[in-house]
C-alpha cells in the first residue's frame, strides 16, 4: 500500500487538543512556522485569516476569525512578520486562538508558557520576555549640579 500525501490549502492535519500548557504552545509555535513556509511556497499571504483557514478549515468562520482578531488587536488581512524575528504579534495571536477555542478570558492565558515554548522552538532567537537590565540612576558630575545631587556652592 502506497500512501500519498498531498498538501492542500484547505486544512493542515490539526488533531491536537488545544490547552493552556507549555507543550501545547510548543506545538502551536512549530505549526505556525510550518504554516508560514507552506503559505510562502504557495505564494499566499501569511496573515491571520489564512493561518486560521489552514489550521481549522471550515471551522474558521468569519465570526471565529473576527473574535481572534479582536482579541489580539490585529487585522485579519495584514501580513504577519516572520515569527522567529518578530514574535510579539504571533504571541498575541496564539494567545487569542487558545482563549477563543477554550472559551476563557484572554488574560488567563499562561504567558510564561508561551514565552518558554518560543525559546524551545526558536533557540537561536532572543527570548520574548527578556528582563531589561536596570539602569543606574542619572550620573552625577564631579562638580555637582547633576540631576542626582544638589549643587554645592563652596567647591
């Protein structure tokens, strides 16, 4: 028996159960990158609407797409950047998809799990949520008068 796999635009095999866990987000990040490559190979725009149509097929109704776009504050036809270089929009997209599919609040999605999953899938990229180095207070001049110290008159 010969098994032939034909890529179609209708639907990618999406048999995974969506959950609010790190393992699920790892699979979603990988699926997002595969979808970007698939759509690029078909010369189609990599946008939220197409991603949802590819992932969910007929289940991706206009209402579902609108709900996802509304929750992540993005427009459905705007082209998305490459996930490994500009992950913030994609993080919000995955967050919105999980929230809509599970029927929970957008703010109850585990952001730490999404960020850790991103670091697993794209290890060469800078992690999404890097704590910025705290800056020292404004430098003071040796003569005084800087913003950090009062000016001395007798020096």
